[in-house]
C-alpha cells in the first residue's frame, strides 16, 4: 500500500500577503536594485544635462538683438524666451523614454527570471490561484514604476529649476504636478508592457527587445516611410507610445491640435500596456511554468 504526496497548497491566501511576498522577492533581486538606481540616475542626470543647454540657448539669443528665426518663422526676442521657458515646465520628464525602457526591463526581469530559474513552479504551488499571483506581481511592479516616475519627476523638476537661469525658472503648479503624475502613469504602462511580454515569451531578452522595437524601431521605420511622402504615416505615428507619451506630458494641453483629444490619447497609451498584460495573463493562467 502506498500513499501519494500532494504539493503543499497555501491556505487563507490574501492579496496583501501575496503582495508582501512579491515585494520582498523584488527587493531581494540584485538586478532589480541596479535597474531602480539607474532609472533615478537617468531622470536626474538628463535633467542636469538639459538645464545648462537651455541656459546656453537663452544666452545665445540674448546676444543677438531684434528678431530671430525659429523653426523657419520670424519671432521676437520675447517670444524666443517664452519658447525656451516652455521647456522649463517639463524639464523633470526629459528622461522619460530611457527611464521607461529601464522600468519596462525591470518588470520583465521580475517575471521572466522565475521562468529562467524554474522557481515559478514553486511560486505557483505556494500560490495556486494564478490570476491572484499574476496580477499581484503586476501590481507590485506598477506601484514601483508609478512612485519612481512621479517622485523622480518632481525631484528632477526642482533640481532643474536650481540649475536654470532666473529668466527660465518656473514655479511648481498643477500643470507641473500633472506632468509628473503622467510620467508615473507612462512608466506604469511600460511596466505592464514589459511584464506582459515577459510572461508571454518567458524570456527576458526577447521581451526587452520587443518593447524596444515598439518604442524606438517602429518610429524609425515609419519615419523612413514619411520621407517617401506616404500620407498615412503622420496619422500612424501619433498613435505610437513614443508620440503619445510626449502628448500626455505636455504642459499646455490646449496646444494639442486635431483628433484624438488629450483624454483619448491617454486611453490609447494605456492600451499599449493593457493588451500585453492581458496576453501574458492568458498564457500564465492556462499553461504551466
């Protein structure tokens, strides 16, 4: 007579308990710590690079009296200063693109590493409710991405104001706060994208390359078609994540011309993360590690 041993199943599972476990798991990964630090360095570092460039640009214009040529149009000196000053409002999010690919990679590694090491099987035995496990993991990655983006954007903004000349400095207002919050939102979307592709492909390198292709390669390819005079390219390019991120982090929303509206662009941007996240969930739920 023999007895069969069954895998241990956790009882009284709670989302909070699973979230605490996943948060401890994320903190313990050295790669996650490195990517977290690199993201902060990118946000602050690119701000520190842009501020002196804006100062030099202003000084260059002040050396030339009268009217200036900007983007092929003749503008007055005060208009030039205002155009340069416009960049001061969004100086804290200048590193959004690079920070996004790093945070996306962090989310990818968070899920794909468990497949690479085989530890995902132990995790699934410990937390047999796969939907709970998957979305709790995604939630942890999302919270980290949002906090890094929002707080990093605010700190970078104040750092930039310290480095800017007095004529270019602006104060913190609701518009700047919205930009910082949208940076957090953008990083969350890319975290969803990286996490979803990581669960779908179960390979860190493949998922990271796929995200990079969507963020950078797609715009380059469409740019090539634009040179050939294809009319549809401009319409297609404004729906890419890279273009949408610039739109949602603009200071003056009324400067967005044409369709879709600002709110619709935010919704479309979120879909770039939601679709991969759901695709990864389907495979995570239906197939074994």
